């Protein structure tokens, strides 16, 4: 391999030292954030440190180790999970459902078994019963080497790639009292906040939401592609040791304390009590505070604290005799489904929502429940007038679990999916790969904030300065109802804003006016048609040449365009066929918005050539440079690879330039680039 000048003159020692420094810093900040809950640096600064480490490890692959913080960002998909046999079986617990059962299934039984007096008070460890998934982590010489799911208790699946993404877990145990081998068992779970965000994103993407945080955690842990897991912030609490070689513990309390010293998260609510009544009190207390916890628990677990006693008691079939799971009653209730209303989200997803006769579900009055989507409604055969069972399962809005069919009178009505948007009357589409129904309206009020923000954004109409805050004020002052209204704004309109000066207002007006002469592809992208990103917009502009042609294109004509499949074609066609959208496009034209038709550049003199820009260009902006390349049939791509033909380096070019040098790719300065454009080969 050809070495760059930089690498030849820079001693390798420096890179190694910097890598070590970065890892120490990242581990430190990770700990402050996840274990101590008191970060010292911003997320952006953390990301910068991580990015620097990623770059260095890419350049010096020999420096990569399994414990590097970069290993947490996820790896490419594995074909399937490897099987892992647990050294000791992973047991389950016997359930108790009330105070009486906690006493009888644990304390009474134990004392009989051990021949102890009834009055004797045994020390018990009480812990919340996390509603997640059991996993076993193996640390050898302090280093995390294996992580497996419980599976059938004997054999689980190797999920180490996904477990490495759990930022609160140490990849290496801290301290100097680390056993040669220690197995740590615990629960992987999702915080309620993370769960709700995942579901919001899923609904926006037309994917079916997870029913509860447990399912979401399970789905994340069993991802073959750990880059997806890395985006789902899983958490972990350790609750039991497995095999320990080269060390021992005398009690559960001691074990949890030591695990915590090693840097392993344990539940801070775990508490040692003396006597079974303490365990009953703990169960009742946890039930009271359950709603205020940031994660789901489905009960408590009571364990005999002393490991010697645990060993003496042993196990029967699949559960130990020294512990019991004290389950909370499910948070369910029955009520009447009075009506189904439709809610339109920020991105146009239309969700059916159950309007319920108000009912108390463990202390919270519930009058609405999400029905998620029309598939789910049909699958559960939910009808208006039904008696339904609802459940609160970690979501802000409870869900309908099932219909009590025995209570049907025959007067119930089967709901039908809406033919058009209940808010703006535009057409609705359903993508082949989605469960969601979406409104295609460009002026649908719930979608306006997002629509305008996108319309004005950089890759779209590029109205500089028209960011989120400006959009917010335009909407709250009622100054824009459609994107066309943007072109009707006056200086006086802007002067009503908070903190608005004459100069800023002038700049905004100029940016809006300048966008009138945009290219057709930008305009098409700006319309925010579902599944039409910048690439597709470009392909459409090239294929149809003008907006007038595109507007009347049939689904067949659309599908004949490169990269456009049936669903995307239907989405585009429905968009332009919807009268409210046509109206806005006509208004835009009348207001002088004139998307420029593009000349087809297939087979230009730079056809098939790939360009990468890096550093700051002073002679022209990036967009302009891109247009120059694309105007002659070339492509502009984001990263350097063997397929790159030219790297155009501006001022302060960084790692892309180094990589280009390593790969022996032609590097052009700005002047050379200009010459190439003017005189292509
Ligand atoms: S102790 C041999 N402690 O509950 C007993 N389990 O039915 C090992 N769980 O599969 C389990 N929180 O996934 C224990 N603090 C806790 C727990 C807990 C949740 C789960 C665990 C296990 C199931 C038992």
C-alpha cells in the first residue's frame, strides 16, 4: 500500500498514543453520562471525540481492539446468531401474586425446609423485577467476551455485537479484584422514554409500533444488524452471578456492591430487608412508585440474601427455592369503545384512536387508546360499540388488547378506513411496505410545520435563515397556511416577529425571492412527496424535463424511470392528482416560482466519473460545484473509495484527502477542477 506523506513523517507512536487518550476520555465521559448521570461535555463534543477515534482506527486498523468505544456503534449484519450453552442453566422464578403468597411460597417454605423457627427473621434482598430480557455476560480477565440471551435456559444465542452497543455496560471491568472468569446475569431493557421515541419513529415510518418496551427491547437485542441496535438505547441492570472462577461472594448484597464497583449497572432500588414483612412492605412500596419509574417493572423479586443458604435450599425443576417473583396485577380494565376518531400526525400518518368511556386503570383515568393502524383494527376485529380490554403498557396512551366478544349485542359497527384526510380532505395513500395510511396534502395543517421546514431547507428551496424558529412564528401568527404563502410575505409581516430587525427581514425576503429560480429537481424534492428524496427528484427532473410534464405523468410513465418502483410511482401520482396540491402548485407559479427545466445530461463528457469534494472551496459553493459536475454527467459522492475518480480538495481538507492519497486517486485543486470542467477529457 502506498503511504501518504503524513503517515511517513508522523511516527506511529503518536497515533497509538492519541487512540489511547481518546479511549480513556470516551470511557470517562461515558461513565459520567451513564453511570453517574452527570455529564461534563456536550453530546456534540462526545461525538467529535468518537469521530476522531473512528477515523484513527480506520487509518490504523491494527490499533482496533474489542474494548474500544468505537465497537459500541454497531457492526455490519451477522448471518445468524451463534448458539451459546450456558455453563449453569438460567432458571426462572416461581410467582407470587399477593402478600400472602410472598409469605407462604418463600418464608414459610424455607423455614420448614431448614427446620428454623417461624419467628426467626431472615435477611432478604428485594429488587424490582425488570420487565425486559435476561442475558448472561461473560467477562474473562475482566474483558467482555460473550453475551447471550436466556434462550431455553440451557442454550441461548450470542448477541455480543448488540450488547456492545449498551453504553452503560463496561467492555472491561474496572478495579483490580477481577476474577479470572465471571458470569454476570441481568436484564436488558428500554427506558420508557426510549421506547416511546422508537414507537414515534416507527409510526412516522409507517412501521407497526411495538406493543410494549419489552417487545421493543427484544426486537432490538435480536437484530442481526447491530447498527440498528446502536440506535436503540438499551439499558442493563445486573441481578445475579453465574459461574465465578477466581473469586467468590458470600451474599447477594455483597455481589451487587462488587458488581457496581466494577462499573456494572445495578438497580439502585435494590434493598436488603430483615424478615419477610420487610419484603411485603417493599412489594407494596414498589407498586406505589411503579408509575413514577423511568422504566417498566412487573413486580419485585425477593431473594434469600446469604449464598450459603441459597446453596442449601437448592432448586426444584426450573426455579430456585430461595427466591420468588412477586408479580403486580396487570394494568388492564374493561370499558366501552364509544367511537373511533382519526388523528393526523406531523408526517401525515393517519392513526385511528379509540374514544373510550372513561375508566380507571390502576389510578389513571383513561378515555383514549391507540388502535395503531387499520391492519391491527381488522386483525382484532374491533368495532364501534364493543366492550374492550385496555392495557397500559409503558406507553403514554394505552392500547386496546382485545374485544370482549361475549358482550356483543349485534349493534356494533365495523369501522372503515377513511377515503380522504379527515383534516384537509386530500387523498390518502398506503405504501406497499407500510401499515400506515398517509395524507398526501401539501397544505394539511398538522403537517404544515414539517412541510414548510422541508420546503425551505438547504437541499430543497434553500431559503437561508428560514429555520425552525421562523417557521414557528409564521404559523403561530397565522401568516402562512400553505407554502405558497411564503412568497406573499412582506417586510411588515416579518417585523411582527420577536427579535426581528430590518436587516434580517430583508435577508429573509431576499432568500425567498432568490428561491423562485430554483432547479426543477430541488422544487420536486421541496414538495415533500413521500419517498421522493433528492436522488429520486433528480431522476424525475431528468426524465420529464419540466414540471408540466411531470404533473400529468401516469403511473406507467413514472415506473419507467430508473430507480422508481410501483409504490413510489403511486405516491407521486396521488400527490399531483390531489386537487388541493394542484391548487398550491398553480399558486406558486402565479407567484413567480419558476422551476428551471433541466437539460438531460445523459452521456456528458464526465459521464460515469465520480467526484468527492473535501475541505472549503473558495471559488464556488458546493452546490454550484455539484451542478457543474452533474451538468456534464458526472456524479458527486460523499466518501472516498476505489471507485472515486477525482477528489477536489479545498482549504483545510482532512481525512478524505489522506484516504485519496493512500488510494492513489487523482487530487485536484480548485483551479485544476475549474480547468477540468471547462475542458473535460
Ligand atoms: S433473579 C434464578 N432478579 O425475571 C433466578 N430476575 O422469572 C434468576 N428478572 O428470567 C433471576 N428482574 O429475566 C432476578 N431483579 C431480578 C429480576 C429478574 C427481572 C427476570 C429474569 C428472569 C425472570 C424470572
